[in-house]
């Protein structure tokens, strides 16, 4: 067979086997279409706080690769902590997309709808749009600043990578423990949670807002354990992670982490 034909067939095989790296291939392999804008400034300082309750995203370990999610994605806070891999849809918008790069962001905030504007002209976070308002440094990994908004393909349930163990911050008052859970790896988001004092049995907690879970037990002067189940069904028990001399406003770090 002619060498030129051989080479052509080889090249065709390579292109066929590697088509998953193209936008068309991504759309066929569990990726979903959405859109993305940015906020928070070039240093992402305007992204601090947010509807998940993580506060200072730098000290909490989330950094600048974060996003506020539209109603369709946020799920009343159940998505807090989840990680999403995002690529710009270069085929749809070659002018403003950065080709061939992806960025993984953590959900840390809610992008509220603006019903005064149409979904395709300013009401980017209106239902049923699946939209990410990303921290500017993260957005500029995949989009060109002047574009403002770009079409994207995203993949959810991307494993979150964290340093160290899960952390618990206890706020509230007597008979009301408000527990913020941060630095959760793997699924990133929490499905359910229970609490146990050294003098009590296990008691279910409920989501108060964002990544904050509440209990109405009286646990003063008791060591506290937590049982946490993430959105992918993994469960870890954190025995006596909180010592009996704990106080409201304190954060307790575990050596345990989801995988």
C-alpha cells in the first residue's frame, strides 16, 4: 500500500480515537451546556462571603477558583462545595473563548435571578439557565475579558481536591448549634449530617443555609462527634472531634478526609 495512504489512514485513526478531546466529543461524554460570566474583580476579593457561608475563601482553602451558581444548579444550597470542570465552547463562540483549556471551580455562592431582564439579555441566572458566575481569575482561564459572557460545557461530580482534613466551625448559642462544614474533598457537598454529644445518642441535623447545619440539642461541656454523608454516598464518622471545653465560634480540624 502507498505510504501516503498509510499515513492518511493512521492520521484518521488518531483523530477518531481522540475525538473526546474536542467540544463535540465532550458534549457526547457526560458534559452539559451552560454559560458563564465573572465577578469579584481581578483578585477575586469581591467573592468573599457568599450564600454557602464559607466566609474568607482564601483562609477557608477555596482560593480564587470558585463560582456562584444559578438557581437551577444551586439547589437551595445542596450544591455548596461541589466541584465543576468547565471548558469554553469554542465552536459556538471562537471570538471570546480560550481554546483547549479547562478550569475546575468550587460552588461557594448563589447567583440570584433577575426577572426584570430576559434570560438571554442580562438575566443570566434566571431559571432554567445553568449558569456560572465565576470568580474573575477562574473565568479568565477559559474566556477573554472583553467577552463578558461565554457559552461553556461543564461536568459535575468532578472530585474536589483538598489539603488536610474536614473542618467544623461551631456557632450559635445554648440549644442551637450552627455547624459550618468546610474543606470537604471528593464530592465536596453534604447530603446529610448527624451530631452526638458524649452524653447523648446520634441526632440528625438539618441544613440551615448553605454549608451550615443545625442542631437544637444542649451539648455544652460535652465532647462532640459528627457523622457526615457526602452527596456521593460516602459516610465518615468524626469521633470526639470537638473537646468538652469547646466554645461557640471555634473551628476544629480533623485528620479524616473523603476520598
